C-alpha cells in the first residue's frame, strides 16, 4: 500500500493534510504524543520529523506510539521495532528529541493502558486509511468501529486526524457495491496514467498487490471476510459526531500549501474544501478525504 501513497497524489496529499493539522495542533506544546493506529512503514512521520526539524522552536519531546497487528508487522523491511529505530535515527540526526513506543496488537484489542498516555503531553491520534478495516454494526453487534472512536474520545486528545477513501463499500448490496467499485477504481487507474506508464514495474506492483486485492475483497467477499469496508465522507462525519467529536476545519495554510503543490501535477487532479474537510480527486470523482476533529 505504501507505494500507492507515493505514486498517487490524492493519497499523498491525504497524508500531507493530516501532517499539517498535526503540526499546527502542537506548535505551542512542549511535549507531544502521537498515537497511530496503523503506522505501516512510518513514512508519514519521516516527513513530519523533517518538518519539525526546520522549526525554530521544537517540542522538547516527541513521542509516537505505533499500533500494528502482530500478524502483519513482519514486512519486508521488518516489524514495529525496526520502524521505530528508523524514526529514532532520523530524529537524532535532525536534532528532534524523540521516543517510539511499539504496540503490536490488533486495533480491536487495544486498551487505554496499552497506549501509555501521560498527563503532561498533548495527545494527537491519527487514523490514516485505517478505520475502514474495523467491522461496524452491519458485521457484528459489538460494532468495533464506533467502539474504537469512543475509546479514543475517552483519551481526551487535542486532535484526531482521519484520512479515508471516499467510497461506499460497507453496507451496499452486491450490485450497487460493484457499480461503486467500478466507478471509483476506474478513476484511480486513470489517475495513475498521469504519473506512471502502464508498463512501469512500480505501477504493476501497485495494481497487482494493492488495488487488485482490494477490488477482489470488496466485490467477492461478504461478512467478516470483507475487510475493505470504506464509507463515504458523510458517514464518517456522522460517526465522529456520535462519538462526541467536533469538526476542526483544516487551516488555510494547510489548504494553501497543498493547493500550491498540486500545481506541479496534472490539472485533472482536483482539491476542494467542504464542511471543514479536504477532498482530493481525479476530475469530478473524489478519491480521498482528510479531516480533523477535537
């Protein structure tokens, strides 16, 4: 999935929007704690640490808690500990006081005590392309999706960032879901044409290892076997509101910075702001939505 974020601007800008909101949230804080419920390879925080190192005033301590399923952390570059060491090395080189805390657990099994939240730290929680993997009330009466949001709210974070693909594949019956997937991924494939030729090894890797797997899971699987359960932006807004969060519109600085970077790409990539959220898309099809909450 990481290579998709690198070659598709919509996914990359989703990360950038979250990073911009996070950086602004703790610009006056001495001690900062970021909890990421799907840290993947930690690439989002390489950019964040680099941005912090360029500031005149840095936090006296940046702490990141990375959560990842123990069944998936053994990737080609190693597990959570190796990801943490890579971030620690970068932070040391750039003079950013840093600490990494690894939580190898399924998201549904995470409890507040595992996250080691401290009263003297400003807490930020990041959900980047993760919440859609949590089963909701349509799959199980436990409703792990809303349960997780309520647990995070109980931590009293200063900010929560959410980045998700804007497509409804959660509760839709087979045929509407098929049509939704066809329209969405057609736009994704078209957008890739603007960044990489079809014979590119990186592109073929993304299509086979990431996009194809997603499409098969969404179309062919039902019940607990379907793990790619995306929702439209309005549904995420409703869930966040029900969990007690209030929208925190992304700043004009973050908005303007991303718009200026978008100028270096094909003009068929689009960005718009609506109801405090940033929407990134290909022509008239929204692909990714980024938002922040308090």
